[in-house]
């Protein structure tokens, strides 16, 4: 007794799988970039609420333009996007810093116009600490909660485009 099994559609399944493999890098890159832009908006929202900034300065942490989202870098499963701050004081506000008395200060003589440099007697002493606001960390934690749902939507969309 001999049995034969014939399976139809294996070629179509293989073609659909190959199409899906070709779609993955582009869709994953688009997914990463759009999520990075949403995260940047969350960072700005947190910075505005935590620092009470009015965003008038060009280097303000409460402006979207103060943060740059890079293009997608890497290949296949090693793709990534970087979000960087353009403001030089970002790290001080994010993580906190010590308040120190400066060693020297310079002022201008009103009569002669020359610059005069003076030294503080207690220069270098630590007067206190400003705690960090951690608005980047808060936005990252929110993103980690949203990201699995966003990836599942991307996979569903990719399956539809591949013809499954």
C-alpha cells in the first residue's frame, strides 16, 4: 500500500516569504524612524512640563528643533535610530549637577573700560545640587510600553503586503 501526498501552493508560499523578507528592512526602518519622532515629541512635552520653559530661546529644551532624529542606520535586524540633543546644557538638566562657586569672575570697569579679573576666596566650593529632571528616561519608558504594539501592527501590515 503506497500513499502519495500532493501539496499545491508551495511555490506561492515560498514567493510570499521571499517578498516578506525583502519588505522587512524598509518597513522596519520606517517603523523605527516614526517611533523616534513620536519619542522626540514626548521628550519635548516632558521637558516643557518639568522645566517650565517657554521655548523662546533657540537652544531651549522645550523646542522640537532642539533634538535631532538621525536617519535609520545599520542593516536588517541591527537597525537603529539615534535621538540627540543640540542644546549644550541638556546633560545638566537631564541628570542633574552640582552648584559650585566659580574660581574667577571678570567684570568691566565702568570708568576705564578695562576688564578686571578677580578671584573668589571660597572658589570651587560646592553650594548645592540640582536634581535631574530625567525627561528623556520618562519618554524612553513610555516608548518601551508602546513599542510591542507598534511592531505587531507593522508585522500585520507586512504580512498583508506580502500576500498572506
